[in-house]
C-alpha cells in the first residue's frame, strides 16, 4: 500500500523549478541593458561596498544607482564608436602589464589572482578597454574646451601667495545630488530636500559612505565617494573657502553649484610641498646632415666627416653650421640654447654628456641623421619656479576639466534616448 501524498506536495514534486528569464531593464539609444548585466554589476558593487565595511543601502536605491552608472557608461561607449575612437590590443596589453607591475606581480601571477577572485580574464580585459576608451573620450573633450593661459597661471600664483586657504592637499568624501538643465523649479526643490535628508542622516551619525551609497548621484557613489589627495586650489574658490577651516571628520554645509547640491567630509589634510628642483643644463650647438631620398647614409657620413676635419683645422663652428647644417638652428649658427635632461634624443644626449666645454664630438648618428656637437658651457639650474607654474597650470586645468566633463556627460545623457524598465521586473 502506497503512502498518501498531499496534493500540494504532489504538484511540487512534478513542477520543475523555473529558471529566471533574462529580460531588458533599460534601452539606451539602439542598445539594451539586460537584467543579467544589471545583476552582475550589482554583485560587483555589493562586493566592493562590503570589502570597505560599508553598510549596504536599500536594495532598490543601489539597483537604481548601478543601473544609472551602466547607462552613463553605455552612452559614452556609443559616442566613442560614433567618433571613431578605439583602443588597440597592444595598448590594452600594455595597460594590463602596468597594472600587474604596480601590484608587484608577474602577468601569470596577476591572471592567477583574477581567477582566484572569480574574475574572467576576458571580462577584465574588456573592462580595461572600456575604461581606456572613456578616459580618452573625456580627455578629447577637455582638450577641445580647456585652455590655460599664462595670465591665468600668473593670477593663480598671486592668489595662492595671498590666499587664506593655503596650499594644502585634501582628501575628501563627497555627496552630489545632481541637478540638470531640464529640471524645473519644483524638481530642483525636491533635489534640495534630498540633499537636506542626506545631511540630516550624517548629523545623526550615519556613516558617510552609507549615506553616499544611498543618496549620491556621482559616478563614484558605489565606491564611497572618495576624492583622493588633491590641492585645495583645484577645488574652486567657493569650495576651498568652506573646506579650509574644517578639521578631519567635519562636514561642510550643503553647497549649491550649477551641477547640483554637494556635501563634503574632510578625511585628511597634508602640506603640499613643492621641492627645490635643480637640474644640470648644457648650452650646446650642432651641425646636422640629414639622410633622405637625395642623401644616402654613406654620403651623409662623408659630408659630416669632412666638416669635422675642417673644424679640426681651426675653421669656425658657427660659420660652418650656418653654411651646411640642415637643421632649423642653422640660422643661429647651430645654437640649440640650454638643454635639460630628456630634451634631445638619447644618442645625441649621451654624446653631448661625454664632452668637455668647448670640445667638438666625433660624428654622431641619430634618427635625424649625422651630427657634430659642441658643448659651449654647463650650469646647474633651479627650476622650482617652472615647477610651481607647472603645478599651477595643472590645478587650473583640473578645475576647468571637472566642470567641462560634468556638463558634457550631462548633455550626452540629456541627448540620449533612455527608457528604464525596472518597474516591469
């Protein structure tokens, strides 16, 4: 006699477990994002947050943040394809090699670490390629729109000398509640209220990274909103003024900018040192005979050898350079001025460094042809001021670039056709 099985258990015994069906969660122009892609990205984001000890936000908040980041990435990659921007296989190989080297691993060891962490090599490679493409795309936009004049550098240095905010570097965490041009006043008010909610949670003692994960619209929200060490001068006058008086652990009030509403937390401050930089420079002149369609290598070597013999007999270097040198410096008697290390090709620099003042080299071959080189004098030069100007130019460019990239990404997002279908899940 068989045992009696309840009807419900009989049904469960014969009905197969349904596999989840992959479906579209967003349309981005003519491309789609699937549920499987989103789930994988959420899994990665959760792993990153947990490894940092950050409490996870509400699953729907995290889901929306991750989906938006995929949408933004997809729009950029589509735009890169439209403008013909790509990255070669060798460039990807070189970058992966550099990452392995920075982690003090050989390539086989690096691949083993990826495998141990459950990361597919092919997927990692594609991620690197995508990051490189997006970085180049942003740099292309910055190059088109960002220019730094000498006057701006002068003003920056003058302001730096008299500014109360100082020259320190800051490590920050931030929250951005995004505002776009298409928003009306009521929508902007809603964003303002959202920023106030975030600040209230922070004041209640909720961990900053958790509030970032829940509220921030910034691309780095799933990474804790960290802005690593950056000179305060790169932050812009308004931000710098509010950050300067803070002690580590303190928060700014809500700061409104064209991009939206910001909250910063100071994680650390350190002195930005501009060390004294002294380099050896060489004042040098040369005669160049080029190798080209009209002059073979043997003919060029013969010409330069004959010129060397004339110099050895006491003829004037400057006059021979004016008459025979095929370099643009010929009009100034071959004078190249003061050269710093790295200013010339290795073959030329190595030969130049072996000469005494006044000495003329034997014929030297480089990629440009055959040279005769004469060192006129040497000096040690303090280039600290040049270094300060370089840092100032970099700070101005970074500040301008941040604004340009934010606005450019916002315009790309506004111009794209994006249809979110999370509600259909």
